[in-house]
C-alpha cells in the first residue's frame, strides 16, 4: 500500500467528471515560494496521477499533489 501521509487529499465536488467546466485551485512554485493559482476550464482527464484542464487560452496539466481543490462552475 502506498504511503499518502505527506500528501493532502484533494477536495473535489462529488459530481465532477470529464467534460465539466471547473475551477481548480493549485499550488504554483515561484522563485519567491509557493502561491495559489486558479485555473478555469473543461476537464479533459482525471487520473490517479494528474488532472488535465483545457480552456480557450491554454491547456493545463496538473500533478495531483499540486491541486488543492476542484469545484464545478
């Protein structure tokens, strides 16, 4: 069994699925430290390792350990 003691659980709306429009709050590493960012887009994929979101402007691939929570909008 994998040890998840150092990883925070992702808080996600129960009904979020591929194709839904969501807001994802995630941690971004910067030279000055870690800050929280919000990405808004359509869920392309949710897996054990990552979450992929696309929008008109960009395509975001997020490692699950960087994601704080996901909410449907």
